[in-house]
């Protein structure tokens, strides 16, 4: 009898929650209006969009006018880095500071800023996977325009010292952005408690559909839009708003906030059980980031003598879905830039796989993966040795 497939790739995307789907459905039917129209259908859509914005703002500890809807985390990251830099450079601030373990959406935005005249600075990363705060104190000087560091690393799950980095950036007179795509729903993201200026959130990591995200912009923070053509979202993100997806995102974010503490405990217990079982069965397995504070839903492991491509293929043939890192990097055969920045040997970085847990993960799933792992490692070692 065929085994039920096991999905351990929640950091890449999550299934749309039933509550979210049901909240969105009317806006694909009778409530289809354009929120910029003044007739009854338009007014109805506008009311729903305004309510969704208020709900998202509440989840972020923000005011409604500080929330902008985007197509997801990548757009929000680009808007933060480039939209912030392009205005601040006119005030004589040239430095854009980030870490080498960021998502490519941030790194490539910073590279673009460098092409436009920015001084690109990369913070050092400790072997644990955490940003080096001593180096941050040295690099966040009074010429910094913007600093961008993700809250929870999408490959290792390591939680970064966001509060300290935000405070250092603000003390230097710069603007601070955090990519909270993996963080929202795992830790408290509250603009009243942390002095960040920009925050990126992505809906499809939370049980909302792909193609919708939220971008927090602290009131008074300068920002140049990336798109032009309308005054939607106060001109910061013009274009007809995706009302259905915005309603879905608001619903997903509210559920994530309400369930956050219980969800953390459940995932942490499952993650710890899986990690312990894998290491017990394959003693030379290396868990990346295990000496740092980690989010509960990501486990990144390498086994010497294997490569991630062979191991992922072997897992997939057994009905187990994992990844080698960021889903946006699929198809890449180069070792993880995150693990390289942590000082992980190239052969181990090339062998890394990411197992990410979520709403679909069960204890029987963990037990089955642990049972399969030794034989799959042996097979992957054989394939790697034959290559």
C-alpha cells in the first residue's frame, strides 16, 4: 500500500488555510468591485480593503496608514532597500549595511543600490549563524543610510538579534529594515516594541495565498516607490489592489498571532524529536545553527559523503518533500551562501538539506522520516561516490 506523502517544506510555502479560503471567496464572486471605483461595488471593495489593512496593522502593532500591501516578501524587500536608499542618498548617507546570509531579494537589492552609488557593507556572521554584534557596532556608523537583516534565517532558522541591530542603526541615524517572512507567526512582531522602520511579511508562509504580502513603513520614514501610475497605497505601491488576497492575508495573520505560542511549542517538540532521531541514527550528521537560538520550524542538516541533490531525490522517491535551502534558489548547484558565510566546509554545505515543519507535520511523519534516514543516507553516499 502506498505511503501517505510527507511534506517537510513549510519554509518554502504553506497550504492555504480553510478559514482564509472562505474569507476570500466572496471577493472572487459577488463582491468583485474595484476599490478605486465610486459606485456600490467599488465602495464595498474599498470597505473590505480598509478593514483588511486595519486588521494587518493591528497584527503588526502599527497604524493602518503604515501598512502597504505588496505581491509578497521579494517586492517588499526591494521596496525597503531601494526605496529607502534612493531617498536617503540625497541626504548624504551612502552606506547600505546587510549580512551575507540574507535572502537573495535583499542581497540583490543591495547590489543594485551599490551600482547606483551605495557603499555596500556586509556584517560578519558567527559560526553559530548569528550576526556578529561587535562587527555591527563597528560598521553602523553615522554614514549609514539603511541596514537590512532578516529576523529568522530561512535556511537555518537562526534568530537574529533584531532588537539590538535596530537600536544600533537608529542610534547611527539610519533606517532599519527586517525581512520577517519566516518570523511572523513564530515570534512577536510589534512595531511598538522594536524600533524598526520597514518590515516585510509574506502571505504564503502563513496559510494565505501566493502573491500577497504586507510591508510596514513607520510613519514619517522616507520612501521612494518602485512603481508609478496611481495613488493606491498613498502612492507607495500603485496599481489596483488585490482585495481578495488582502482579506486572506489579514485572516491568516490574525490566526498566526492567536496560535503563535501554542504553534511554537508544538513545532519545537516535533523538531527536537526529529533532530535527536536523525543524529542518533546517523551520528556524523551535522545540524547547522544548533548552537544559536533557533525558530522551531526549520532543521538544516548535512551528512558527510552525501550531496543534497542525491539525498533530496532519494527522499522524494519515498514521498518525503524537503529542500536544499531557499525555494527561490531551486535548480542551483552552488553551495548555500548562508552556510558558506557561517564557515561551513564546501562539501558539507553542498550536502545540506532543510526540513521545515508546519501545519501538515505529525508525529508519525517524524517517526517515518527518522526510520528512513539511515538507508537513504547510505544510498546517497553510494550515489555521491559513484559520481
